[in-house]
C-alpha cells in the first residue's frame, strides 16, 4: 500500500501561507500524476486570489486537466443558464467537489476521520471538509461531515454574488445517491426532490454535456422493452402523425421528465399502464407546448389545433356495416366535451335529427373515480386508459393496431342512426303503405335500425373481438352488466329502475345469454282478442274499411287483419292495399310460451358513445323516439280520429287530428314498434299500450 509522502516544509508553507489550516491528502490519481504540483506551484502561481494554483483560479486549474484540451476525463461545467433555464448561474467545481480527497480509508494516504453523516465515505471527491468558499473566517473552519454550499452567480461570472447554506451531502455509490429519497444526494442539494428518486441522474444528464440531458430518445429509441420501445417512428411521434400534419414535434412537446409533467397519468395495470422502473408512478404529460391543466384538455387542445375530432363520421373498422355519424360538438371550449366548469356547456348537434341537438349529459371518465352516471370532472377523464397513442400493445389481449390506437378490441357502430320518423320522408311501400318500418327492407333514417333491417351487421362478432377494450373495466358478465347502482343524482337504484323488465343487456347485446329475457311479444297483448285471422302474427296491420274509417289502425279491438290506412292523406280502399297482417316480416316468435333468445345482437357501440353523449349514460339511442314523431302529423282521412271509442273505454273526439286520441299512431298497440312507450301523450294523459325498454333515455 502506498502512502502519500509530502515534505514537512511544503506542508508548512501551504499551512501558513495558503489556508492557515492543516493540509489534506490527495486522491491517488492526482498524486500519481504530479503530486501537489498537479494543481499547485511552489512559487509565483498565476492565481491572484488562490493558493499558488497553476492557473488563474480554481476553475481554470480543474479544467486544465478536465477541459477539452486536458489529459483527464473531460467534463463540462454545470451551467443551468447556458440553455436558458435555471437561476443558479454558473456552478463551479468547488461547489460540489473537494479538490483533494474523499477521506475513504481505502484510498492510500487518506485520513480515516472523513466519514459522511451515515458513517460511510463519499466518492468522486463529493463534499468539502473545509469550506473553501468561506472567505470571512481565517482559518476556514473544518466541517463535521462532507458538505456542499450552494452559491449564486451571474450567468457568466465565476465569482459568487451570494452564498447559500451548507448542507450535508452523501454520495457513496453511483447511481444510487444522485437522487436520494432523503434529499441528501448531490443533485438534491439544489434540485430538491428529484423526479427520478433513487435513480441515476447521469443516465439522462451527463457531466460531459453540462447535465443538460440527452433527451427522451436517449432511452426511448425503439430498441428496448416497454416504454423504451417508443421511437421517433412510433405513432404520435416526430416522424408519423405530426409529420403528416406538417408539424415538427419532439417527445418534450408532450412530456417532461419522469414524474415531472404538468399532470401525472396514474398507473393502471388493468389497461397496461405500469411504469415504475425509474421511480415514476405513471405517465408524465404536459409541457410548455402541450397546453392544458388536465390530460383531457391537453389531448383536446392538440386535436383541435391539428384538425382531429372524436366526433363526426366513424370510419373505424366495423365490418360491412354503415359508418355511423356521431354528429358534431360545439361549446364554449370546443372541442371539449364539457365546458371549463365541468357542467353542460358542450352541445351535441345531430347530423340527421335536429331534435337531438342539446347539451352533453354524460361523459366517460374511465378513471375509476366516477361514482354515479352523468358529467365527470374534466380532471378525471383519462383518454390514455383507452388509447395507447404510441401503440405499445402492453396487454397480452391487445392485438389491435392503427387508429384510434386502442388498448384492446372495439368495433364501431355498424348500424344507421335511430331516430323518430319525420314528416316529408318517403319510407317506401313494400306492401305496407307509406308507413315507416313496415318491412325489413325499410332502413331509411327515421325509426329503429336493428339487425333485421341492417343486414345483420354483427353476424360473427363476439364480445372479445367487438368489445375487448370495454370488458377490461366492465367485465364480461353481460347479463348483469350495470356500471352504477345509483342514478344521476346519486340516489340508490336497482336494475329494474333503469330497465323496463329485466336488464336488457342480457337478450340484446353480444355476449349475453338471454337469461334475463322477457316476453314482450305475444298475441294476447298484440291482438287482445286472441284471434289469429288470415295468418297475421302480431296485431301490427290494422283495418281500414271501405268507409275510410280506420277503427284504430293499431288498436286493440281484434279487427286488425285488413288493409292498413294510407298515411299519406289519401283514402285507402279494400282493394288498393294487400292484407298487412300477412306480411309481418320481423321474424319474432309470437306466443305466450316462447321468448326468442338474443333476437338482437347489438354491439356496445350500437347504443353507447365511448366519449360523451347528449343522452344519459353515454347512450346514443332511444330507438323509438315516439315523442318526436312528425311523420304522422298529417295523417288525413286515414287517421284513427274517425272512431268514437276503443276497447279501453276511452272516448275519442271526432276531430281530424291524430292527437285527438291523446296519443300518436306510432304508439298504439298494433304499431310496428316492439317496445312501445306507455302514455306517449301529446297533451291529454291517457294510458298507452306498452312501457318501452328503459327508463333513463328520454330525448
């Protein structure tokens, strides 16, 4: 073992003339190079205010070897102001390093009384035992533990303009002590609690580049696993989406360092977000260029700036079905789903039905913080829990690719938009006269759009391939699927209070078993006389006698097996129309004992918008919409108003308006509506002949 041997005279000279304190030993590398003369001259040193240094000051002396022309490992001085950030000014070598030794007894020649506060020994000459920056006291005091003193300088000045407090520093092994949780690590001295506690700061911030950082792509280069497999060619990265928009973005335009963003998207292992290898607790989002105080606002603002919308025509994969048009969104903070205060500020404008235009009533937070249906706080909306914008496919179940970058399978709505039949629309004839939905061949806008008149667009779809994303959070028990057990006001609610009958998912949604099905389609209800004349199935085509009197069109008196009245204002004779009842085409079993299993095979997207909706509970349909019919406003001579009474004992007026019944044609018993709404009243409250299909989606 070598020991440092320094002549007594030299020790005396340095003690008396330079520091007036005991001199210190050198680290082995300095001693091996040229001993004390590595940094000092015995006489006539060029420094004016230092201890006979070989250069004009301590900084120049260090850089003489560690600068670009030196013989030692090159470093660049830590200068936060050099790239326009920070307020510490120029950071000198002496603020972090003892120019002599670390006091480690394993280092030849070092004393053994230099342990740090933990009783161990610092490395890399980190921390002073003599405060070289103390120019007041003489001799300069010896410190109890290795410490550093933060100084404040002008950006281009090496002389301090103010001194900060001394702080004990611990740097024992790299990298564990750069960002210590107890904030006694070297970087902690100035930066406080770092964004990567317990990790190696120099993995991103190297001494040879003044600790500026090598940027996200230094690790996220597409060559690693997990998040490190992101590269400039990944979706939503420099060379892909933004390039197509003519915009040059880097990672830093959306993100800052780990755990240092405007917001932190919390980890959620259910959806494949589980980042913690570098101390982060989620995804750090937000920067000076990614404006917004919440995740949703950051996404919305960027989408708005680049012409991307969650609304309009759905062109995503949905088999051979129609592309669904979600309409447009307007509001005080467009394209936000709700306004800044979180209430109903945004307005959904339907592309096909004006009566649907109204404020958003429900949003999809996805965060798990929602405890009741309705409008979620914008801060709780988690776009990232459904969308993996860099397409990492972090879940084993996620085999999807391409826009809209989902974390699982999802099939868009393949049906046309449901809506109330509107006056002036030609709904075709097909042996039923000019009435909507008389035939499976009718799927014009206005009326229900189901499998039978849309070509069975979900044929072959399964719950896994059409809604694997949905089931991550909602589970796969479709029969009992019901997100909340409270209503929009937070009041306890049973499934029966939401649904008419049992939970309708069971018999109408892909993945249901039909175990909760209810028979709503039997002769004693549809034709209360129980008569099955001339092969009629349900009582869905009513009589129009030669007198032109429509005794009910969709009434309950058993005489519904003749010609349907013309709904175009014309008189319909016995010979001008075929027998409507014989042409019932919807394929439903109509008897007391049989209920068809999964008559509907709807996708989740048939009824729900995954983002926000004008209706409660993200619903985009109440397929009957009978309160908004205008198709039967001008029924004319073929209307039921000619009758004077019906089987319910209700006295009817003799006026020509359909409203004289207190209900509309579309809602009477033999109407081609399977789920009739009770009391579809236009003024006079009278009972209807059914109760609809749910209790929560009034337009």
